[in-house]
């Protein structure tokens, strides 16, 4: 679940950053496109205004007399060419200026004074199109201006043999107002892109800023989402711990009630009848007077402290070991006091092996290598494991063979695993029943149905659980105890 929550956190942060960058990026791009479109319209409008005003300065009567055999050196042609060149130089970004006429065969160049590019690479500018040269790939806007005698501009940049341009066209007339031809101005795109460079630089910076803000947004969402998930984990852990504590307290309550019920049924019938008789004193003052005769008040959970009750129990049930097992099982539900100290695991396992081998009921093998001291209650752990091996060997009716190794290491703990093989199926079933009883949240068993050995073993199982151990019994007959010791804290 933690992995799923972590993946969800990163997914939410990435999604938020992506959506933010996408929305802001689209908005910025629309503003950029709008700015480019406005600049393009402004340039086109300025170019149309320039070509319209320039067209009114041309002498249509003189232009009408230019033919294919007209020499560029003729004064009238030369004067018009120089006039058009001065217009070109005064206009911003205009690369070519020329006049065109329309004949049935197509569009023809007439006056073209603009210096040409070096298309052939010989280091000398190419000559301009000669007078009455056919314009093979004339743009549609030029043809429309000649046909309809109107001012027009290129809707999109076009490309021909002289380059890529945006052009504007305006008709000019003679003295009688008759249409003569069209004045054309070509704006080279390099000039157009130069004017766009400032907008493009701003847009480039805006993209970096958008990405940075998107990253910050994603990190903020990730941080908020992670804090939420962490709080959720804390609440879940608190709820789980509260549920475990409540279940544990209910289990302890059920055990104690079952013990009271057990001892109650061990009393002689006359004594039970006396305790349940309806005429026994119910008033608190009468109860106080009945126990104020100098005799000490007896605790209902400690019958062995009262000689009379002990004699009564022995008369009813001579198996005192079973009663003692029940009593010690009940005592195991009290609070456990531990003392934290430093010790070496190798020395601890040597003591454990020595004790259980002297008793003749178990042997243990330590498979790990640990040179560092650990922290824990050395004596409580030793006593609890020794009693566990003792009681388990009594239940199995044979010596127990166990081995322990290091399972994993964390920042603060070493996790150990102790394994014991149980080959007898009958004994495996008995152990299985005890583990189910120790894991139950209510008292479903009856203490009278358990032997003293089972009760003692059940008590030690509970003590191991109190020490943080987890006991599992696999289907292949392996009893596994998972427990841990803390690393020694440096000062």
C-alpha cells in the first residue's frame, strides 16, 4: 500500500505540473501567435500603404511607352528607374521594387531597378530581369491586382527564383485615369524575422519560466500530497494500534473471566450455593462489616493465598499442577518489566545453549556472525526462550533442535529468525491449536480442556509475543519465531 500511495503521490504531482504547464503554455502560445499575427498585419498594412502612396508618384503616360526594345539608358526610363530606387531605399525592409503589366501571354516585368542577389555565385550581382521579361511564377496576388486593378498583399509568404517574400501591389494610372500597370514591392522575410526576433526571445524566456513554475507547482503538490499521505499513515497506524490494544485487553478480560469461571466450578456445591444464595448481603455497609472482623480481604484471582480455598481446590481436583498452570497463565497477562542493557548475541546464545543442554530438553545452533553489541533485556529473553524450549519439549515429548540466523538488518534493528522442525503430525496439530488460541481475540477455548503442559506453553507463547516476537507454524511442520534486537545506540 505504501508503494501504491507513493506512486499516486508522484502521479498527482506530475499531473498537476503537466496540466499547469499545458494551460499556461497554450495561453502563452496563443499570445505569441496573436502578437506575431498583429505584427504581420502591421507590416502588411505598412507595406500596402507605402506601395499605394508610391504608385501615385509614377507617370503612367511615360510608363505606357516602354516596350521590349526600349533601352535602359533612355532618359525617361532611367529617370523612372532612379525614382523607384529612391523609393525602395527610403522604405524599410523592401528588397525589390518593380512594375508589371498584364498581357494575354502573362505577367511581364517592365521597370526593375533593384540590385539583384548573386545567384550564380560569381561574386557579381546578377542582372535584373530585362524589360518585358515574362514572369513565369507570378504569385496569385499579383495576377489579381493586375486583373482587378486593386491594391493587394500576399496572404502567405511565397517563394520564387529570387527568394522568399511578402509582397504588396498597387495599380497606377495615366493622366486620363486609365489603368497602366502595377507597382510591386517585395519585403524579404529576413527583415520580417528580424522584427520578430524580440517577440521570439520573450517567448523563449516565457517557456523557461513556465517550465520552472510548473516544476515548482508539481513540487508543492507533491509536498502537500506526501504530508497528507503521511498523516493518513499515522492515523491508520494509530487506529491499528488502538484496535490491537483493544483486542488485547478484551482477550485479557476473557482469559480472566474464564479463570474465574474455572475456579468457581471447582468449588464444592454448598460453597457455590452459599455464594449465589439470594439472601447474601447486598448492602455495601453489610459487606464491609462482614470483612471487618480482622481477617484480610482475599483477591478473587489469587486463590492460592487463601489456605481454606487451596484445601478446597485440592479436595475437588488433586491435580495441583493444572491449577498452578492456570494461575501462572493468568499472571502472564500482567505488565512485563524489562531492563535494557547491552550484550553480545554470541555470548547470549552460548548461555542459552548451555542452559537448555544442561536441562537435556533442547539444543540450539547460532548461524549468524555478530561482532557488534545489541540492546535488550538479556535475562528476560534468556529465561523466556529457555522456558519455551522446555515447555515445547514437554509437549513434543522429545528434545527440541533449533537454529537461529539473521534475516535482515534495518537502521535500528537486526531481525532474527529461529526455526524448529516438528515432524510428528499429532504434535504439529497440538501446536497449531495453541497458536490459534494465542491469536484469538476472544476466549473461545476452555481452560479445563488444556493440559498443564499446554497451559505453560501457551503462557510462554504469550510472553514471547509481549517481547515483540511473531510465531508462525508452516504447513510443512516448521515452527518459525521472528524476533529482533536493537542496535546499540552510540552516545
